[in-house]
C-alpha cells in the first residue's frame, strides 16, 4: 500500500461530514487556501490586534473542534461560502491547531496527503514557541512541505516574517522530535523552547508526545491539559529519556500510550 494514502483518509477531527459540500470547489493552491482560512478564523491570542474585545474569549475558545463542528460554527455566523472573507467580528475563534486542522481537512478532501505537526516555531520572537502547522505532500517535488495558514499580513508585518507561509522553511519550524533531538545533542538550549513562561525539556517532552499522538490520529489528547501539571511535576525523569528518544526519532511509529506526569 502507498504509505501516502493514509494521509488522505479523514479521521474524526478532520472529517467535514455533512459539510463536505462546503469544501467542494475550493482552490488547491496552498496560498489561496491559507487566505480563505484566515478569512473565517481569528486566533484567540491576537483579538485586540484584529480590533476585537478580549471579553469574547470563553473557556472553550482554546478547545480544538472537529472540523465538522468548526464549519457549523462558521456557517452559523455567516452562511456565505468560505471564499467570502468575513470581518474579524464574524470569524470563529480558534488557535494555531484549528487553522492547521482546517487546511489539513481541505487538502485531504481534495485527495492531497496532509497531516498536522506539533512542534516549535522560531518566527514569533527570539525563542521557539509551541505551535502547530499543516504538513502536506508536494507531489511534483516528492517532498513534505509545511504550511502555516495562521500567518496573515498582520502577523507577517508584526514579526517581520520574510518567507511565504505556504512553504515554511524547515529551519523556521522544528517538529517536536527534531527539537528534542537537537537538545539532546547539545545543538539547542531546551530553555528556549516552550509556551509563554513554561519552557524547558519538560515542555519539549509534552510536544514530542503530542506530535507522536497526532501522527496516530490523536489530534487532541489528555496532554493538551499540560497546564494541570504542578511545577514540581514538570521534569523529565531519567527513566523517560530512552522512550522519548525513540518517539522523537520515529514519531510515526504505532501509538505508544504515555501517562501524563500529573496522572502518574
């Protein structure tokens, strides 16, 4: 079996279900799709920059929704086709994973292999920020490429991003496994990787597990609740290193269940 074919098959989170017709007829150009997605979603972390009141945030605003539910929310706000960009106030609220998941869903619906990747981006500041992107198969080049549909003109200008978001350079985004191995080899400082003030090898571990999970169809998991871990639990034990090395080197291997620190 062609190993790429499994990345065309929808999982529960990427399946548009009854909204498949909404995705039909959309362009296949990655840049155009990024623009369409930016016209229907707005990131929860930048509401003020889009002229929105941060009181719009709800407890569920950071919860990644199945794409069928996401499309239902978008169309409830505005019934027009996705090609019609909405004003910021009419867009659905989401995070980087929602942007990436929507692109993944559209591409799979078009028969283009696509998958989510969890890792770290170097283009949101001086460090490596926790981030999710879409990885898609470029058939003419016979290679996987990265697209970040969240990066619109505002973010490009704000962070002086010079590359085209439909083809993110590999040196600008590291998958979690790449980040872990770079840290293990002494090539990178683990304290430069994380989410906000939570940085270090422990957070790299969190994303190693999440990237392994998403490559096994687990787009969301208990590991998304990493904030529940007490500071004293945010460590990497010596007995964990061999497994993390293995998952980092081969994140596509069959699913290995890893118990979160705060549940161990």
